[in-house]
């Protein structure tokens, strides 16, 4: 459940269930909202599960269970992937403070990851707790995101380096993280105590520089345009090699490949459904993972996982097959690119 549902409703949000939690889908006129974020700044509530690890051995326990490296210095973070048998179980961020590690994971995955880390801890000095209900987490994204955050953040300045964080105030105590620019624009995470979330959300929307609220639908189109894979649609259950993330350190996941399969960007002639079949020379070679009409390009875009192919690609759409050109992401070049973008 969102920690500020009444505030979302006051701004006209509609909702859908994700991993048993109601999250804002949209606030009306999604194309206009999308363009407003691309041109200035927008605010969304991210549906993270939060896992906290404490104790002298916490770093060792968490680092042994992820690919990507875990920071040790207060104020730093890292993008990590949790794998089971070489396939992605969860992804997210791990941040280091003086006395604990804070992991932000996809909604619904925190309990399983926390249980796994507890098993790894055994009798060592490491306590792992699922603490989702204690926090509110908001995202600020867009070319004016830095100015937006700076206009309402007190006792600190927005961090410039990716995955660094500072502590300050926004009508309540907050931790502000420069994220990995998943939407192709400057981005920040604002983390606060759940009891301060209403005040922080309202501050981000109406105080200082203007910002528009946006929901999950806009987040999915923003990140698709930027060529950024997401957990639920692209990452879950696939190998790091297939996803172009074999460069991440740790575990044996990078070597456990699915031969000749990779994530590609497509520009189809019509909008396919998620999981629609992809064809080459009449044979099925893969499936669409996510597709949307791009508000910035005015035509359909898609991610797909495909096997090695020869000839032109086509996708199933509207009961027919339509041509689909392979496009190297990002589909819309806005100047910033996430480090989780595929590299082969």
C-alpha cells in the first residue's frame, strides 16, 4: 500500500495492485504528464520493499548474496542484483550508513531476499529486517530535477554523483539520493520516515519549483524511451548474460548464459502486447517484454528478448504480424543513461 494514498487521491490518481500493494497508475492525461516530466520535473512514489541489515558482519553477509558490489562508506550506494541459480531474483540499491545497510528492492521481493540473507548470516553478527512500512520513498525526475530538489531541501545540497546521498530536511527529515537516471533524465530518490511522508510528498509537489505528480504508467514509458530495463518486465527470471549485465561482479550468474539470447529494442509498425511473439523468417525467435506508444516519438516502442536471428523481425500485433525494426536504445536521447543499460 502507498503510504500517502489520500494525497494521491486528492490529486486524482487511479490505482492498480502491484505485489499486493496499491500503487498510483496515473493522474489523467498521461501523454501530457509524460511531456511535463521530460520538459521540467515530476514526482512519483516508488513501490520499494525496504530491507535493513545491521551488525559487524552485515556487509559481508549482504555482499555475499548480490552481484554488483556493496558500499562500505557512509553516503554511498550501489546497484545490485540478487540471483538464484544464475537467474535474477531481485534487483535494487544498497546504501551504506555508519551503522547499517539499507536495501531498496522491488515490491514483493523484500521478504524472500531478507530470509535468504538471514540464512546466510547464520550465527554471525548480522540482523536482517524487512522494514518496508517504516519508510516512504519518492522519485523526482526530469531535466529540472536538481533545481526542484534544491528548491525545497534544507541543510544540504542535492548530491551530484550518482548513488551518493545526503541527509537534510523537507518539512521532515529526508535522505536524498542521486539515482541512476533510469528515465534518461536527472533523477533523485527522497527517502523519509513513513510518518513524514505526507508532508514530504506535498512539499515535493507544491513548494519551490513546480513539479507534476506521475504514476507507474508514465514511469514505464519514460524508462522504455530511455532504454532502461525494469525488474518486472525485463529482468525477473533472466540471466545477467541475456540482459547485457554480465559486467556486474559477484556470483556465477554472469557465466550462466542462455545461448544466443539478448535484450533488444524494437520499433514495430503497430503496438504489440507484452509477451507477444517475435518472428524471424516465419519462426518464433523471442517475445516482447514491454511495449508502449512513445509520447515523445509518437510511435510504438518495445523491448524484446530474442534468440540469434537472420533476416527481418516481425511481431504479433492486432491479430497479425507487423514489421519491427531493431533499434539500439535509447529510443529518446535525453542526455543521461542508466548504468543498468544492456551491454554485449
